[in-house]
């Protein structure tokens, strides 16, 4: 799950008196019966704990049958092949041990596939070992390999389809879990806004509990009302039927929060906690204990370390290979730009990269020459008089739309970005990383957005974690900064491969 982040507002917010801070009306999810019925039970209730392993078992059994040659061949299998019949049960056991039946807020297709593939591979090795022990070292290698491959395809396909169905049902608000948020401050309000903006998480905030909530203006807006204090937990749960509580920062003392969490667990509720110092936590956090006192250890990503040196070397090798493979497309695009309108083939613009170093970023020109002689042309089409909306990042079409027909097509397919492969070869950019910004905007955003400057700890990228999650063009700047810093804190070569895969999928959608 993406971590909430405390960010300053890009425009001044007027603080209203507390008695004037009107709360938002309670949403429909406040009713006990908002989410009920067979679909809710199947996708969000106890039925999910039955449905998921049932689908895995059915598809893995089908894979075994097909690997053996069909239903007719199962009854006549030899003793060497008989261990294959254990494969479905071993897969269930491995999945259970690896936590693949734990409920998750949101998962991408790749999040489903990777652990499934590794789990099935472990199960296949276990079954092969059993076969070797039972048959004195001899078994049907071909059938074992076929069973492994068929199981990979069948179970991974089933998982992707099932998670996609669940995600779609959540997005349409056909299913979901009403949730209470303890703490109506900046973090709690941001959690509520994030859940309302992304229904695919499956959690629907219905209200806050807080003894001394900040005003609506102070937290930048609250979508749901404050229903009471933490002492009103049982009454609120009984009235709303809530089964999930998120504990965010509040005015409640830590000892009282601990008792509240324990009480929620006694009531059979799921509890999630936004930890303090969440900006310093990443997936490398270690857990230890000092007697009965838990200790968390943090290890930060080192952009100057060996791992990033390997990343940059791979970036340049892949960029060179892509330039060779895509050279016919690059040449055709250059000719199309040249013939479409007067002007240079390439567009060049100053951008800020790693550690604040300024470099020239290259794209195919997608704009006609500006009509105003002293207007500064850029690839976004910015014109004199264009004002960036508060809280939005620059990008897209800024002002008068001067895109050519060829330029529209290139932007829609992201072909205009291909010249940045030369920036990668020159060591100015990476294939994956935060998108670079113009110097004038960097200076402005450093003053207004908390941790904006942290984005420049690593090389800028052609694609990034924020971009593959839809934060392109004039979208929320604070969210983009949050996603970029999340990428840096959690960086790994595996995450880069995941982003590249998501970028390839995004090529089939309109980039604008």
C-alpha cells in the first residue's frame, strides 16, 4: 500500500474558526446494509477465504490432468507419475505458508503473478523430491516439467482474473468494507481522501473518531464527518456495523491508542495503523526485540552504492539495445516531424536531474511554432498567460494547443519520448526514476512542497512509479512527490522491472 505523506499545501489555506468548520455529510456507506448480499460475502467476507483456495485447487488439478494427457490418462498412470497427484495439495500448503491467502488492500497483476510463480515452483520441487524418494531416483521428468508449466499458467491466470474481478467490483462500489478512522488530523484526512479517490482498495471511510479534531480548513478538507471520540467506539461500531478501524495520528495519548487497538481486536475487528515516522519506513525495515520491547531497524537506499551503479550500467546497455531495435521507428518519426510542419525535428529543454544538475532533455517536437514571437515554445505548449492550477504539476497541454497531427499521435503513443534514450546513454537519466522538472518549477516547488527536493537524490527517469499510476500531466503534485519518494525508499531492480512492465501495458492506453 502506498504510504500517506504529510505535505504542505501549494496555496495558502485560511484557517476557519472551529465552530465554522462544517463537516461533510455522512456518505451512503454509513448505513449498515450498504454492503451486503452474496457478492459482498464472496469477495469481501468469509467467502473469499473459501473461494481463493478453491480456485487454486481446481485449476492446479486441471493442470495435472492436462499434463498427464487428459482425464482418460489419469486412471492408468504409472507409479513414477503418481506423485504428481500430490501437486494440488502441496501448492495449497505452500501458498498458505507463504501468506498468499492473506487479504490485501490492493494488488496489481504483477503482485499476484510473482509470488504465485515462486510458490508453484517450490511446490514442484517438493513433488519432484517426493517422486525421487519414492522411485529410487527415477521419475517421469517430462510429465513433471509439463505439470509445473501447466500449473504456472493455470493458477496465475486464475489469480489474475479473480483479483481483477474483485478490484472491478470494489471500483464500482458493489462491494467494500466500511472503515472508521481514529484521528481526524492531517494524516487521517489524507487517508480518507486517498480511500475515497481509490475505491479499488475496498475500504470506504464513513467517519472519524477524535477527541479534539482539527478544523476542515486546517486539514485541507474532510470527506466524511467526525462521529465522536475514541470513547464512542463501541456505540459507533454498533450503529454502523464497521469491521475495520484505521488508527492515524490523533490527540489521543499512545497508551490510550494501544488500549483502543486491543479493544478493537477483542470486538473481532481488523485494525490497521499508520505508524509514526512513516516517511522513514520502507520494505527493508527489520524487526528485532529487546526483551519484550520491539525494535525496528531501518536501512536507507544509497544512490551512490553498488546497486545503483549496476542499475545505471544496465540502463545504458538497455538504452543502446532499444536504440538499435527501434531505429526504424525513430527514423520514421523524425521524418514525420520534419514533414509535418516547419521547425527542428527534436525539441530540447532544460531539466533538473540528480543532485540538482541541469541537463538538456530531448523529445520529438510535437508543436507548431508559437504564434507570439516572444513566447517560449516548449513540448507542453505553454503560452503567455498560462497559469498552473494550485496543487497541480505542470505538463500536458499548457495554454494554446499547438500540437500537430503527427504530434498528437506521437504523444498518444509516447513515441515523442524515445529521444530520451540518448539522455540515458549520456548518463543524465535512467530508464526508471522520477520525471525531471524545469528549473523554474523546481525552485518554486522546493519552497511549497515538503520533501520535493528528495526526488533529485537519484537520476530522473523516462518512466516512473508515479507515471504508471496515472500521475502524468497536470495531476496532483503532492501525490506525485509522494509516489516518487516511495519509489526511491523502496527501490530495487525488481521494482524497476515491475515499472517497465506496467509501462509496456500502459502503451496500449492513451498516454494523455
